C-alpha cells in the first residue's frame, strides 16, 4: 500500500502515522520527493481493513499495490533509482561498465587487468574471489586473499570493486574490501543471505537465477530492500532454456520489462549469458540499445591461461574496441558512456 501525504504534512503527522502502522504490526518506508512524501506500507495489509487512514492528519490518498513486491515497484517510487558507488552513479543517464577477470588469480594479473579496463573507460572493477562452480574439482577462488588483491587494484586504479559473496559469515570482509556485493545466480533465492546483505547500506548487485521468472527475481530484490537496503541493482545474465548452442539464453526482453515494473537499475552480463567471447560484443551493444543501465564484462589479459571462464573473456584490446562502439550506441539512444 502507498500512502501519499499532502505537501503541508509535518514531521509530527508522519510520526503519528508511523506509530499507528507500527501498532498494527506493519512496517513503513518513507520516500521524500521534491513535492510529495510517500509512505510505503509493508506487511499483511488486511489488518488495515476498516482503518480510515485518509482521516489521519497530512494524508492525501491511499493506494493499494497489487504486485507482491512493494519497495521495488514503480508504484512505490515512480522515478528511477540512481545508486552512488564511491562516486560512480549507476542508473542515471551515464551507462556504467563493470569489467575485469572472472576469477582473481594473482595480484599482478589483477592489477594489470584493472589498469587496462580503466584505461579503456570502465568505471568499476569486477572480479571473483569466491567462485561457485558446478564441479567440486574446479577452481573455487582465492577467497579472502582474492578480495585483498581486488582492494589493492582499487587502491592503484581508483576503480570501485564488485565481487560475489557466497556465505553470510564473510560479510564483514566484503564490507571492507568491496564496494558492491554481488549475489550470484545460484544464490538468488538464498533468502537468508539476501536478508543479511539487506541489513547493510552496501550496494548489492543481484543476478537473476538460472531458471527464475521476472516475478521471482523481483521478489528476491524485495527481500533485500525489506531489510532496509535500497541500494539494489538487478542483473540479467541469461536463463536456462532448451538451446545448447550457447551457454544460456540472454533474455534482453527482461531489460525493458524490469525497467517498466521497477525503479531499480538494470545491468546486463553478456559474458556469462553467452559463454563465448565472440558473442559478448554484439550482445553488449544490443543490451545498451534495449535500455540497460550498465554492463558486466569479463576481461582477461591471457584468456587461454585463465583459471575460470577464459572462453568468454575479452582481451583488453577487444574490450577497448568494444567501448568505442558502445559510446556510439549510447549516444544514439540518448545516453552516454
């Protein structure tokens, strides 16, 4: 439910309304705009039946939200969210490119790739310190050591860092060494992990699950935001279909759909979606044309020797060429890179 307050509503009016909602076992989220203040009501709204909220001082109107997700919806916040990550704005007119190795391997390699992607125009460094792999015998990542390598690369390049968390017990280390906490596709419905990262203000990049519907995806984002963290980004990374010619099917229709249904920024990961470096460039261009707010691209200086997903990683020179092409497409759709 959305409660719209009158322009002249006072802080006392808001506190009075919040106290009443709290007494009914409901949570409230305040969104203050330039002209109106909106109160989002979270919980079992059936307790409000027969409650004349419109008679409360300062209340202008009360509108129910039919979708099961509240905080991520356009009804709760009509305008686009813009998330500030160490000075990098995600969700505004400028498109954000996050680039780097799939897995952190050695310090010198990580720093070298970070410098290459920064030179090409990337504004955020991506890198996996913890790697959830289908096989228990595959490289699982360097863990905390890998995060420390990313932090050193951040220090040398000034690029904010995004990396994937697997275990809530590592949250304190991520808070210190990463600027964006990534929730991977396999953990999209790990609800306890979602609630844990939702308890902090640290930006979260939530990836769509392998077989998740749009509804399930948005509800996972709702788990994070319901704990108070509004700094959430949605990442389309391909879904599992019957097609076997490439790794996953990149659902680009999800980009405008998510942006119509939600105010959260939408990022596209063409690397994991396709599993083939030759497809990364065309899918990146298509994603920008479809309205994506950013890209997550894997770059490696020597993909042939990469410990993880070398087949989908761009070499730095190809990444730089792609960035030049993306600038033209961004300009054509009224954005900038």
